[in-house]
């Protein structure tokens, strides 16, 4: 699937992983499990998680941790594949 096709699929997805003040460490296991079950997972970065970093930076770090591909970030939400 191309990134464009994945983006279209992601449009209708609900957020299933929220990153809060505990940071990305606290969601890596859950995210790995979800990625094993489905193609795409939408992740929302709450203000408490962002601190001084951007959603893009956090999403890239999270994608590396779970060995996933970052498809896109929009606002405070990221889509991982």
C-alpha cells in the first residue's frame, strides 16, 4: 500500500492510543500489540506529553521504539503503520 492509500484509510480511524504525561514509554507495549493486530494505529499526543517537543518529534521517536513507520502527523495526532 502506498502512503497515500494509508493516509486515506487513516482518515476514518479512531484514536486508540493516547500519550499523556507518562510519555511514550508508557504506551510502547500497547502500541506494539495494536500494530500487530492491525495495519494502522492513530496516536494522540496530549499537551502534557508534548512539553517542549513537537508532535512530529514525539511521533518519530515512538515509531522508532516500536519499529513502525510514521505515515503522517496532523495537529497532535500521528498515524503509524
